């Protein structure tokens, strides 16, 4: 609970450093906190989402072995991807698992009544996690793209629609 209080409502996009054990050795991985900070503070928990990747460095495999009640070492929430709030318009672009920090940003901006649009792209429709939650909050301001449906995100067109002095924040896999 003491650590939860340090994650402030104005810091969507924060992440946790989590100690993982890979091949018997301790290492650290960073995972984005998902959702609005005050929601997690009320529940007294941190929420992360971890995509199982077979060709990973081992972090997702370790996280997949955890069971209810398992204990892990974590650091305090940190933010190296802060959401600037002064732009007249914000375009959020999430690719696949990059949705994890963007979800809180989108919900926070929507709650504030800011002018925003969001593009969410993934290889497959099943990877468009949180799309329903985002659709509830953003309505028509959310566009989803699934490669298996033949849909492609046209970044040039999205940027062209951005208001002068607007900002674009992007997160996704390499």
C-alpha cells in the first residue's frame, strides 16, 4: 500500500521493474502499468499485462509460470514515458503490446475531456486487447487495425490530420 500511494494519478504510462528468474539467474524486466493509476490505488494492486512470446529473452516465459500467491520483487513505479498535457490535440498510436502504457494515457485524456484520437494496430484481431474498453471511453476517436484482416495503419495520413502543435505518442514492439 505504501508503494501504491507513490503512483500518482497524473502518471499514466508508468512501469514496474520486476525481478524475473531465467535459467536460475535473477534479472529485471520492465512492464507497463495498465489502466488509470487511481483505479489501481483504490484496489491496492498494480496491474500489468504480459504477452507470452516464445522467442523472448525469458521474461514472459517466467511471468507465465507464476501462480496465484506467488511473490516477486518489484521496484517502485517509474515513468520514462510521461504524458504531456499541454498539446491542443493528442494522437496515440499503439502497436500490439504497446497498448499497455497507452491505455492509461487514453483513459486519462478522455476523462479530462482533451482532444484526442487513438490508433491501435496488431497483427491479429485477437491481439487488440482492451479495444472494447477503449471503444467505450473513446467511441469514434478509436481506430483499430488488424493485419490478418488486411488493414494497415497509414501513419502519414494520421499525422496529416493532427492539429498544428499537436502531439503524437507511439508505443509498440521494435
